[in-house]
C-alpha cells in the first residue's frame, strides 16, 4: 500500500493517508525527544525497532481480546492501522514509582505500587501534556464519564497482559503510556507500545532498558533498543 498525503507529523511518527479513508500508514522515525521536545536527538534505527516491537505487542493484545488500531506491518518502518479520532488523553499506568511521580509525591524510587496507579494527562504539547483529574476531563470535554471509566479499565487490563509478558522476558514493566481512539463508541488502543512509551528495568540488574537512557544521558541507546527488540520477539 503506497503512502498518500501526509496527515500528521509528530515527534516520533508520520501518519499518511491511504486510498481507504478508514486506514492510514504510520511511519516510525529515528528522532528522539524528551522533556516536551526540549531535548532532541537521534537513535539509530529506533523507528525500525519501535515499529517491530509495537506490531508484536499489538498482535499479542489482539490475541487476548484487546481492540487495537493495528492491521499489519508493511515494512521495517511502516504499519497499516485503522484511522481513528484520537481521544486527547494520555493514560499512564504505573507499577513502580519513578520519574515525575517521585518528583511530585516524594515517593521512594522503585516503590512497588499495589494496586497499579492510573493517571491521566492532557495530550497538548503547548501546555506540556499536564496531569489532569477526571473533573478536568469533564471541564475540557475530552471524554464522557463512561469513556473515562473505559479508559481506566482498558489500561489496567492491558497492564495485566503486558506485565507478565515482559516478566517472562526478564523485564520489569515499570510504567507506560497509552493512547486510545474512538470508533463508533468503542475504545480502540492506538499509537505505539515501545521503549519510547514504556519504562523497562532489567529484573536481574535494574538496568534501564528504555528512553530514560536518552533522557538521563546513560549511553548505549542503540544497543538497549536492540536488546528490547530481541527479548520481545524471542
């Protein structure tokens, strides 16, 4: 399927139209950003890694009954997906305390969160994707109450599938971000699932296996992304 008109370009992907208005092509870039794009760089072949990992994980979730936008992996960097209206809410599931949660609440780094914590963020780059409450969601009319409940339920269900999957690969799923679209009232998982959108720690060593290596200048970026790809697809 050939790429058509460029519909959207984000920090990590380009989205192209196709002859079918209900389908689009996602093209995964090597660009790396952090801190709301204040820090920019490139991770060699990141797009290939994230496309392949996302395809594998979307297929896993589909097998478990989770509706996703994934249709097929077209090439190393391209994925054919359903064309959805994206809900402007990022849903974050946290299994361990780290990152902004530690800064906001003063929790101990690595503290296990039982049950997992679900947070909502306003998907709005100019505002820095701020943390929002359910009341904020109502105020901004980002979603109705049923959708908010559905987002929380879907996110926790996906966590229940992915956390043991990664544990079997020797990886702790620390936290991750999800985005959803709406299709005739049905919530559909969209975007990607990759080291860009998840935090992974090696179960044995605690080594960071995600974009924190870019955020914190830890080095070994390409090697780390390739290691996650190897484990996910093994």
